[in-house]
């Protein structure tokens, strides 16, 4: 509001007149309401002593108001009617401009709901004395205007809108205060779009049931648009029907064939945000062509550009509003050919994501001496791509539920397992591995089932669901034994041992870890043997057998070094440091942490770096080197922040501040 008012002020900050302003945004965003409220406030400030003129151009109706019709409405508002009205259109425009030119008191002309420049250009005053405010769903491209773009409300504003609407009818309505969670859920289902919120409020005013009942109704319908489309609610303050679908349908109907097709494909695409590259794959278009189409959709406020890592095309992403997506899905669902068009696009995206995720996974697992993976320039670039596409990748894994995509979706999930571990996204990993497991069962692929069970077990253990992890990994061991893959079997038994250890099933853990080590050694797998010894070291450390733990972690470190696995070597160094500190060898522990930290940073493991720096801070504290300890804790907070671990970062900052005190 303040931004728009500054545009309507008599002069701008640099003293130049601001003649024409435009409020733009998607249908239902509240452009007309904002323009009207801004006009009233501006007049109250004394900026427009002559008042304001308003004409609804109905640009998105079946029969939009022409400029010739609009000038008649404006003349009527200025008292020119009946016998005083000129007979010819040209003379009517002359009289309109002449009247404005002679008006000494500044006026604001509001040209609402314009869909084309031809509707409002002839209605612009022929003088710089007055101001013009245009509202439109389309971004004016050929006319120099000051644009104020509207987005959806934030969650608190959405809650306030519905609360105020209910209290305006009944100040004693206690539902917003009684049901804060249901109210927040309702605003989220409405996509924080003012029109949808207004409809929801109107429905609540007509019913005596609680807010949760409307939330349940929307969820059972499976469509916010379907649940909220209630023509019987009547018109709003501006005489427009309180319905969502017609607003979206009129915007869709105005799109070019390419724009309409891409909107439909984005609706069936992966995630709320899509990169330019993924959109190009969806539409099977060259990047420069799809970028033009996306910019057209953005100009119509049907997608929103979201700037990414930089100002280049590759850093740009495009967000589809939830209700626009829902509308697009409805359009596709009602037409067999359009549905097939979307399914073919999903297959292209799965192939594109699969190629990228497989290459990225190879980079994350790559060891010196092995063949260098293609596609990405290195591990850092692979991680950056995975981070950029993470939401879409996980959404595409969800397509595994459909028979057509189950195999490719399962493969994609498995190629994301290591990445999700690196980012400690264990809840996402549980979902992805569960989907892959179900798909593996349906297609009868034992390898997929073993890999999915293993990944699922690891994630369950990390979120402290140890007994479930034991059950899942036990099933994986059983399947592995049938497949005869000793390396994989060794990995599964090692993970089972760790899960058993987390549930204090000590004897069973020892047997599993020993079996894991034997399997790796028999297979001649140096890296796997290092993992086995690392797990055995964890067992000894948990049993307070510190010297044996030091020996095991030292063995693991040496094996990882032999295999060239710097990341795992860093983990072994960190574990070794903990045991050295517990053994009273604090200075040696500091040296071990230094080695571990360098390897964590080298591999981009910022969570591991945070843990190592926290341990380093504790070691310095034991050495009474408080300045060094405080520095380590502050660096730990930075590392945890980079790892998106706010709780751990806060704890590290607290430890640093306690030393300062």
C-alpha cells in the first residue's frame, strides 16, 4: 500500500511527476481493492482534491468494455449526459480531455481491470496535471508506466483477512481464536490468494460449524477451487462473482497455444518451482524458446519468476501458484489427449532427472583412480545441481506411485540416497526409499528392494527410530543372502550392526559387525573393510573400551586412505579424535580434529565440519585455551548454518557466548 501511495503522490522524490501507475497481478490477487483503498487514502491526504473517476473496463469478461464505451462512463461521471453528450465519438473524447484540462483541482483516473492497451490509452488525460491508475492481470509492455506488482499475502496477513471478515459480521465470533491451527491450514489451502480467502470467509459467515469443518470439506473434495466455487454467495463489493474458476479460466483462455501448453505441463511438472532447463525438457523446447514462453506467462502473472543463484537464465526458476496448478490439472484431467501430453512430458523429465542424478551420485561416491564421471565438472557442481533441483527431484520420485513411472522413479530415488544423507534430509529419504521399496516389490526387482531397504534403515536409525531400522535392515540382509552379492551384503550387515547398537542389542550388534567385516575382507573390498572397522570402533567407544576404539578407528582411517576415500577418512579422523580426547590425549585429539576438518571442508560436508569444530572447541576448552575454543564454536555455528542445521548452530553460539562470559 505505501509503495503504491508513494507512486500516487503529487511528485516523486526527485521532483518529477508520476503520471501513470499500474497495479498488476494474477486474477483474484486484490488489485481493484488495493487501487480503491489507495485512492481513498490519497484523497484523504489532500493529493486529489478533485476526487477520482473510476471505470471498470472488464477486460477479462466475454465482452470487455471498449475505450469508446469507457469514455461515455467517464463523461457521465463528470456530469455530461443526455442532451449535453456529443453525438460523435471523436467529439466525446475532445470534451473529456477538455474538461480534465480545465479542472484546476487534481483528479485521479482509475482504469480498472484492463486487458489491453487499446482499452486505456484513449482514456489517458491530455494533461500532466492529473494522475492515472491502471489495474491489469497483464504487465504493460509498450507503455512507460510505474508498475506495482502484487503477490499473495503472507500467512499472518491471510489469517488477519479471514479473522477481520468474520468479526465484521459478528465481533463475538470466537472461531479464529479457538482454532488457530485450522485457520492457518485453511489459509494455506487457499494459497494465500485474497479472492480465495474472501470466498472462504464468506462461506464461514454462512455456516455455524467450525473452521476445521471447511478444511475437511476442501480436503475431502481434493480441490480448493471445487470446494470454494459457490456462485450462491453473490457478488463482492465491486459486483463480481465470488468464484475462482472463471477468474482463472479467463486468464487461461487469453494465452497463446505455446503458453497454454506450457502452463498445462507445468501443472503436471515436478514441484511448485521449476528451473528454465526443466521447463524446456517438459515442453520439449529449446531453452531460449521456453524462456520466451515463460516470460509471457509471467507477464500474465500465471507464473512468477524467482531469481536463483545469479542473474543468468540458469539461475532463474519459475513458481506456479497452487491454485493455478490445480486449475491446470483440472484442464488436463478432463481431456484424454492433454493427459497423455502431460504423461509424456513426465517421462522426459524422469529421463532428464535420472541422467543428472545418476551422474551426480557417481561424483559423490567417486574415489581417485576410478573413472571420472561425466556431465558435471566435479563433486561441488554435482551437489549444486542436486540442491537446485531438490524439490523437483523429490516430487518426481512421487510419480513412482503410478505404474507408468514406477521403475524410473525408483531408480531416481536410489540415486538420491547418498545426496540425502549428505544433506541430512532423513525424512525426505524415508519417503523416497519407501516409494522405491514399494515399486521394487511391484516390479519384482530384488536389487531395488535391497537398496531401498538399506537406505530406509539408515534413515530410520538417524531419526532415532532404531527398532524399525533393525527390522528393515534384517529384511535387507535376508534378501542380500539370496542375491549372493557379498559386498552389498557386507554393507547391509554393517548398517544392521549400527542399528542394533543404537537399540542396545549389544551381542547381536557384535555378531552383525563381525560378519560385515568378514564379508568385506573376503570380497577384497578395502573401502568396505574401512566402513566395517569404523562401525566396530563405534561399538568399542559405546562400550567405553576406548583403547580398542582407538585401534579400530586407526585401522578404518588407514583403510580409507588406501582406498582414496577422503570423506570417510575424515569421518574416521573425527571419531579417532573423540576417543583420543577421552583417553586424555587432548593435544593429539586436536591434531586429529584438524585432519578431519580439512577433509570435511574438502568434501563439502558442512554438518561434519560443524561437529568436528564443536569437538575441537571442547578440546581447546580442556586445554584452557578459551580464545581458541570460542573461535572454534563460532566457526561450528557457521558450518551448521551452511548445513541448514539451525538448532546445532544455536547451540554452538551458546557455547561460544558462555566462554566469553
